């Protein structure tokens, strides 16, 4: 079962969302981004932290339904390949 991101992921709740996801690493292999609508670069920081933790165990993060704005943000910050976001 994938981990579902909340609709809002900004600096205000990023640490709480990151900690919540880390409680069960198996669910982080697939992260459902469908609800994500209000976010900033903190969302990328959370996703990168999860990816780093998963890679320690030879696993990887897969994003499901990433919003186009997230994909653009990942490209601007140069982390699109790391996160596996599609090009826009």
C-alpha cells in the first residue's frame, strides 16, 4: 500500500510528514502524490530524505501521480532524475 502525501506539504509540516513516512519504510517505496496541491520546495526535501533512506536498504522511491508543478520544481532544483519525476 503506498504512502499518501497530504494535500499540503510546506515548511510548516515538512518535518512531521517526513517523520510519519519514516515510521514504515516499506510503504515509502511507492508514494501517492495525487492529493498534493499546496507545496513548496520542502516537499522535495522530504522526498529526497526518503529516497536517501530507502537507498540505504537497496530500495527506491517511486512517485505515483506527481503533480506537474512538482515535476517542474524537481527539474529547476536539479533533482528530477534522483526522484524519477517525468519531464514536463
